[in-house]
C-alpha cells in the first residue's frame, strides 16, 4: 500500500463553490509517458505511474475543525454526496471533490485572515481489503469580503 500524501494548498472561500479534481496513480503498474511532460521544464517527470482503475471503488472524506479524529465535523463527503469517481470514466483514476456555495457560506471562520480545517480522503476497495488513505492535510477557509 502506498503512503498518503500531505497537501496543505487548498482554500475554501466562503460563498464560492469548492471544487478540486485529483488523479490517483497506480504504483503497482509500470510507468508510462507523462502527457504533461514539457522538455523545457526540468521539474517535469518524463514517466509517471498510470491512473488507477477505480471501477467499483468507494471514497470518503471528512473535513474537521481539529486534526484529532473526533474533533468538530465540518463536512463529510462521500460518493454521490460531494465526491465523484471517474469523470468521465472510473479507469481514468479521477476523483472530484465538490462543496456548493451555500455550504461554504456557513463554513467556520474565526477572523478574516482565515482558519485551517483538516481533512483526509480514503479510497475503499470493492472487495474486502485495506482502505487506502491517499491524501490528507489542511484547507484554509477564507471569509469573502463581498456577501454573495
């Protein structure tokens, strides 16, 4: 099982839709040519793992005020309720996260500088096996100045 990646770069702006799309890669497969490889960018990898086939997989993500597992649930996402697997096809390894603007408008804010909340995303395989925590970290919630 691969190690979960920490990511602290997402922001939720109150009153705006939150939408992020991830591609889950399969390190058990042989690397393929990277379609985004740019020979001008020395940081680009020429080969990457192919997308993971997520057919019949499930996913769950909780966003909480504290990083303790039982601290202040802000939002729980699941397939059909904020998580879409495979857009357009589960074999493309994509997971899309979505929270609409009416929900982000009521997100917990302490001050205009923003507040971090914490999340992790689990993939749940179609047959009994270990669930996979694929990404975790913090999301900055920023209060919009204009009330929309």
